[in-house]
C-alpha cells in the first residue's frame, strides 16, 4: 500500500475493524466487571479490567437470555466473544457472546481429562456415527420446555418444514440431577422407537452451566442410542462431551433445525424439476419405441396389421402412463400448494407490510396537518403584525407627528398649552431623533384651526 495515500477517518476505522475481527474472531478474556450500565435499549455496557489494563465490552440484549446469572460490578468473569471497532467513535471493544462467572480452570481440566478417556474408549469414532434421516417425520427434543432453545428450534422447524411432528421430552438442563435425567430420557425414547431423530438442546451459558452435558453417563447414553442423536448445546463456540459423542453436532438450536430438516420450498422446486425430467424421459422413451416399431413395420411389411394393432395398444398404454404420471404430479403439486398456502397465511411479512402502509398513510396525514397548521399560524401572525404596525406610535411619528414632554426626569407628556410656562424647556420626540426646545410663546388654539389655516394657505398659493 502506497504511503502517499490519504485515508479518511471512516476508511482507517473500517480497515482497523477488519483487521481486528479477522485476527480475533473468538477469544476468551478474564477480568473484573466495572462501570456496568444498562440503558433503555437493554444492552449491557461495562469495562473488563485487571491490575494493569482495561477493555470496553458490550453484551447485547439478545445474548442475555442465555446467562445463568446477572452480571454485576466487581464480579470476576471470563467473557467469550470477538474484538471489533465501533467506527463512529473509533473505540475498539469486546463483543461478548457468553459469560462464565466461575472461570474455567478446574472444570476445563476435568473436561479435557474426561474427553481423552472417552476418546480412547472409541466413543467418538466417526465409524460409529449413525446417519441422520433426510426427511424425519417425527423429532423428539430432549430439553427444558421453559428455555429459549426449544422455542428457537420449533420456530425454525415450522418455517422450513411445517408438516414435521415435534415432541418435547422435558428434562432439567442444569443442576446436579440434569445428567441423569437426560440419559434416562434418551434410553426411554429408544425403548418406544416412535421417533426418527433425537435432538438434545439447550441455550448458552458458562462452562459450569453446561457441565451436565459433560458427564460420562450422557456420552454413553448417546452412543448406545439406536436412534440418531443430534447435539445442539450452547453457542457456536461452546463444545461439550455430548457434542463429540453425538451423531451430529449443531452450533445452536436454531442451526440444528436447519441442519435436520429440508426446506419445503426447495423440495417443491426439486419435485417440479424431477416431474419435468421424468416427463421428458418418458416422451423420449416412447418416441424411441415408436421409431423402432415403425422401422420393424417397414421391414416386416406383411405383418402391418398386427403391428398396427400393437402400436395402437402401445399408444393407449403410453396415454394411460402419461395420465397417471400427470395425476400423480398434480396430486403432489396440490399438496405442496396447500402447504405453501398455510405457510404464507401465517407469514408475519404480510402483516408487517400492512402495518407499514398504515404507518406511511399516518405519516403523510401528519405532514399535511403540520403544513396546514404552520400556514394558518403564519397568516395569523401576518395579520397581527399588520394590525400592530397600524396602531404603532412609530407609524404616527413617521407621518409627521411628534410627542412633546417636559424636560424633567419623569418626562410628562404635554397635551395642553397650560401645562408649560414661558421660557421653560421641553423635549420633542420625532420619527428620527429628538429636539430640545425653549418655550417663547403659548396660546390657545385648536388643532383643526391650524389644519384649516394650512389648507387656506395652500389654496392661496395654488391660485397665485
């Protein structure tokens, strides 16, 4: 990269963010929580520190439902997540996915010890893994019915494949008796053999929260199961003994639903394509036989009448086969159409579009009402300003009038010649500036007489 290139602030922050996110995609950071705050958005912002340094961290609201405990200032934790940069401020921070409130020292050592023991016994061998059915008709979830994991799995499953049957075998997923309950549930389900697939799942948490899935009893129950077992425990970065023993490991419960169930829309497209290929192949097959029969008819000659009879019979059979294929395809198409109609009728996007249209209409009406109110207020203000200007004393002064006050501190306005005395001083306010005058003469006279006198003088001047 040329050293002469000039970066914008946005470009350099974006480059730094790309470097940090690629170098530190998933890390674990130990420290003490301080300056914890949770604004109205529900996200948690805090500082993770040790004796010599600190780093900003954020735990988004959606990830908090997997926490076993609520974070608090002063707690010593291990945060797992990724490093990123908040570009508008140029701050780098830890985006937290999970929090371990107890640390991972002793438990991690125990985990690695058990993992090696079971691996040496062959419980994790790929050769022993059972295949996952392509289209399971019945799935049993071994999980807590009150957790977020079961809702995430069912939500994705209903979207991808509404016709699948899902049962929930309720067990404890955390605590001293959780491992025994889960192992017993797998054994009980195998005794009935009414399901095609077992999914053991729960949401994320600390290593201690997930420890029930690191028990040897669960690993052996999974490997002894005749029914395929899928493990969907915690987040993508969480690994348990059950994950290694299972026939398939999914990073999250939602991902397990996507991995275990085909998409009905994709299947519909594939069925249509297969139907068209089958029809083309049958037509090609029949055309080939028809051409062969024509050739043999030409060669046999005298056997034309029997061959004609066989050809008519072949046409009749081919028509029946084509009709049966079309009927079968139409039946499957109708079934898929009904499933798609049910799926679309429950699609939240349609309701969202309706609310968007209503919101857009309300926004337009609000803008129109606002403009009308502003225009009415502007017209009222203009009328008030015109009225105020008409009665303003400044307008009267601009027409040649003046205000006479006594030249005292209070400045009383003079309206009668008897209010002043000869040789006294008065102050005259004009449209522009003022005059300080000395009274030389006073007398009685009306304003109308002065106007009449001025009119006479003007008239005389005009006649001359």
